[in-house]
C-alpha cells in the first residue's frame, strides 16, 4: 500500500520521537545503575512495582475467583413506538433475560517474574430468555483473558488475549478503538464491560517517569454480529454471515508516555482496521476492510480530588461515518469514500472516600473526504457521558447513576443501579434502564422502553 506524503511525514516524526524516547529510557536506567546505591533501591523490586500486572497480593486480590449469578431482565412498559409514515408498532411487556452465569478468573506466578492470567465465562439460558426462545440455545461459553507476562529489569512482555486502552477519558475516549466491542442487550451498557479481548503481543519499557509501549496483533477481531435472540438481532443479518475471510490482517501501535508530579501525557501512533465492518451490497454483501492511521495525544492533570483529561485523535483514510449504534451493523453506504477525522475527548472526574463523579464529552469532525464535498451529510458527531456513584453503610450498599447520549440529542440512555451486599460473598443487584430515541436515531425502536433487572451473585 502506498502512503501519501502527509502519512510518510507523520510516521517519520513518530519514528524519530521513539528513537529519542528510547534513548531517554536507557539514560534513566543508566542513571539509576550508576548513581543510586544498591542498598537504597533494588532494581528488581523497582521493576515489579511498575510491572503492568495485577499483582498476586493475597491481601488485595485472590489468585482464583469464582462467581455464580442469576439475572432476570424485562421490558416493563407497554407502549406504541413511531416507525415512520404515520405508522406505529406495539411493544408489550416481555421478559428478555432469564439466565445463569458462571465466571472464573485465575492468576498465578508460574516462575520468578513470569505470570499467567485467564478468565472464562459460561451462560445457561432458561425458559423465557429471548436467546433460549429464538435460537433454542441453552448455553454459551467464552474465554476472555488468557495471557502470560514476563517482567525484566525495566521492561515487560505480555502475550495472549488482552485489551489495550490508551485513552485517558473514562468510558468515552476517541482513542480507545483498538479492541472490538459486543453490545448484546441493555443490561451491560458501559464500554469497559462490553470491550472484547483479542490475541496480541505487548512490549513495555519503563524508566523512573517514562514508558514506551508497543503492540502487534496478527489476528485483529471485528465487532461481532448480535446473536440470535438479542434485542438487536434481525434476520437480515444472516446475509452477512455467509462470507469466510481468508485474508490475513494485522494491527500495530506505539505509545510514548511521560509522567510528571501531577500530570502525564502520551503520544500515540497506530495502524488499525475499523472494528465495525462495512458490506458491499453490489458484491453479494461481501465485507470490505480498510486500514487507517491513528495519531493521538492523551493527557491528564490532577488537582486535589479532581482529575482533568483530554484525548485527541487524528484518523487518516477511515470509512465515511454513518453513525450506526456502536457495536452494531452500520448502514453500508459510501464504502469507497475515504475520510480524515479529528476527534477530541474531554473529561472531569472527582473522587472521595464515598463519592465518585465523572462527566465527559467526545466529538469527531470530518476534516477531509474523497467524495464530493457538496454532498449533504453529517460531518460532526459525538457522545457525552455522566456517571455518579456512592457507597453507604460501610460499603454494604452501593448506588450509581449514569446518563449517556449523543451531541445531536437523538437518543438518551439513563440507568440507576443499586447493589446490596448480604455477606462478603453474596450480593443483590437491581437496575432500571430508561431509553429515549428519536425516529432518526439508531435507538428509535427502543424509544420509551423501561427495563428492570434483578440479579443475585455469589463470589468466592
């Protein structure tokens, strides 16, 4: 593939920066070794403190976690929705989820500085569950994390199924587009919980206040189609399942980070494939893929209990935006169009012993396109997110509220969740989700839906 001059210049800039940054990392390490008394700083202990792994501290994390839970979720508001041209569709109360879930998480130190971590989940569907009723599936299983990680004096290597999040803005960053997502129902709507692991290699180098992170995957995954029985499923999606992809893809990225006393920033460069597939209607609905270049900046600044974040992303050669609901099939128009986008995410967080607040907004704007600029289309799009959580009764009761929507006021998802811990191992959770979507929004079919979810969990 031939890159244009702008792409070559930016790649060259990041290559030069990485060379100087690597030299800085090595210089810092040399400084430690030459000028710090070994009795006052053990380099092996130092590297383990900054090692990117959830440490096996028995007082903080268990090496084995088992969770068994059962969930009921239903749409409780009978109402009519407008489907256009003066017609309406009747939606009645219905049970959507009646399922038991088992989750396992294992972590272990296989040898000195060699760690292993894996997680697995299985779900069993009972009568009344939409997946059980529509597909006759009684159970599904999935491996989530599965990786080994080796630490060295000032670096680490991680191989296996994992996720990478380089953005600073919590839950709403224009930079966190490396891993695919799966949006099955409204019981799980936070991006952190629907992000999927994928197989990749990650290598990190550390110094006292700097780091360089590199990843490579030879098996990039795409946002999966909604399964049969999902509220987002449509029989038309079967048209997209018949094609087998024989082509080999890759994704690669570099993150250069610098830490200061109350702030940090990162420079990011990556070559990616859009996680959301497009399909060519003129070629028997065959999938179309395209590489694009991502260049970004991520920064954060803390002040007392506040944290300010900013993420900036410049994407070259992306598909034309068609503003489909994230994680679902997009409207496959303008497949041949190539566009460049500039995106920004801003966030503000506040935390105390019992209260946590966060608010963020992300906006992306098309700054150039290969198609006729006189064509009418949305050139800017974005989302906003607000979250609040509070603990009561010595952390026996936890409550949270979230609201998220788009900047054009086309849809709004509001939820409130309460979790009560009966014992240290057993908890009850209740959630209410309210959805509003205009006729032109991707959530129009769910307008005025009210869902209530109740679940009980046992963890040891």
